[in-house]
């Protein structure tokens, strides 16, 4: 059974979320503030974190940053803030999904399942592809640059593997959302741009003579292999 860490300071919300997830056969751990969340994350090693933005001692953004420095564990942000800028902050910092309160428990479970499916990988192909110093292992769903494994979010990894499996092909944002985010994704296609930006940052040591992720204005993105 997969473990879900719920980081939520409102006890009533935390209990409801826990009840829905337990009913869906997940193991549930709770943290009620930022400091407790950090400690629980290290001990529990969850399959996914439900992370509230507004916490009493540390905000969710700092916890998300901490998690991303340590792990590619999927994170879904929970907040009462409906402002688009907060969603962009979360996605830019590496959140895998974003839900605004109030929400229906069953929808949270559906989102959790969707994110976990993506974290496993969208590619089932027993191949290893080399693009110079960049190695993409489509079987184990991992990526290495200069022999060092890239520590990136599951969704960003799924995007990189999909592009790497289809080199020199142009994909629109809509096509990438369909293949990587999934048909159940209802967010902005801006998430694609942010994911590409993060991938380029992670691949800054990848030689331009070996390949690049190219932006084609008005068309989309292309993984160019040279």
C-alpha cells in the first residue's frame, strides 16, 4: 500500500482527506505544521505529499522547495488561494498538481491516483537512448547527464522521456498535455512552458552539439538530437 503524507493544519480537513484516502486503500500519515512535515517526510518516505500552502510556522512553498532538493516525490498543493499567480508559483517550483479549497474528497483521491500514474512513467519501452552525454532509460524511467542521475519531478521526467523517445518531432502544448499530463488535466497549458524551463535548467551541462529542447514559435517544442 502506498503512503500519502498529508500536511494540513486544519484538523477537520486533514481528517476528511485521510478518511477518503484510507477508503481508497492508501496508508496515511499526518503533519500539522511545516517543521513536522520535514521530519515526517524523511521518516515516512511517502509516495506522494498533499501539501497545504498556509501553515503556521513555515509556508508550503518552503516545504516544497525542501522536498525538491531531496526528492522527486510527487506533490499536490492544497490552498484556499485561488489566484492564478499562486498556481504558477507552485508549478514553477515543481508541484505536480494544484487544488483550491473547498474541494471534494473524491476529487482529491482522483487527482492523487492520476499523479501517481504519471510518476510511474508514461512510456513502456525497453530501450535506453543516448544523446551524447544524456542517457534516457525508458525501461527504468530515469535520466542521466554525464553519468549523474537527474533529480527532477516525475512529471518533468515523463516529459523528458516522451520527448526523447520522439526526437526531432514537433509537439504542440496541447499534444504534450495529452501525452504527459493526461486527459484528466484541467489546468493551463502554461504548465508545459514551466516544465520545459525547468528541464532546460536541469540540462544546462548538456552540450549544444549533442542536442537541445527547441522552441518553435507558434508551433510548440522539439527535442532536437544532433
